[in-house]
C-alpha cells in the first residue's frame, strides 16, 4: 500500500460512523445476507446502526472511494462487501 492509498483509507475510517459501518460489513453480521463472503445488506445496516439512509449512502460512497468496499445490487437490495486485499492491510493497522 502506498502513502496516498493509506491516507485515503485513514481519512475514510476517521469518521466514527464510517468505521462502525466498515467493521459491520467486514464482520458480515447483518442478518439475512450473512455469508462466508462477508457481506451485508445495506437496509439491515441502516436499521441496526440507527443511521439515516442518506447518511449511510454517503458513508458507503466514501468507503468505496477509498477502496475499502464494493457494493452490488441483489434484486431490490444493495449489498456491501469488503475488499479482501484492503481489509488485510487495515487489519494490520487496527488495534484488536
């Protein structure tokens, strides 16, 4: 990971709500979309974290722009997944 990429990641994760969203996505704990691929439904994120849909949408966009997640439509649902290569780097930097 180069310095510019690290700065983008740190900037994206510096907001408490974004960090909470990212960790929820990585853990894949959000109900019906729980899979081995670590994904979660955005609607369930909104309900669980009690953050408004426009705010969650903004935070997801910031996480995606930093190269931390991808999002994909599954029918009428939006599902977020962490990028494994970036998660491996972030995991090294986060305290347990």
